[in-house]
């Protein structure tokens, strides 16, 4: 049986939120830059990096 410490969860929520927000902000800047330079082929790479970063942030939230 798992015992969840609510204070530890409340400490991790803002960190995970900031990481996801930061990754999303960087993703949007990358997409805007790729559209500005007409590099539509790189937009899918940005989606992949964003998905991986969000997954890593959520996995770290759950792991601890």
C-alpha cells in the first residue's frame, strides 16, 4: 500500500507546472522561428521535442 505525502505532492506540482509551461513556451518560439524561416519540415521535430519534454516532466513528477 502506498502512502502519499500531500506536502511532497504540493511541492512538486508547481515545479512540474513550470517545467511544462517552459517547454511549451520554447516550443511556441521554435515553431514561430521555423515558420518565419519557412522551415516547415522542422515543425514536426519541435512537436517531438515538446512531447518528450512534457512526458519527462510528468514522469519525474510521478516518479518521486
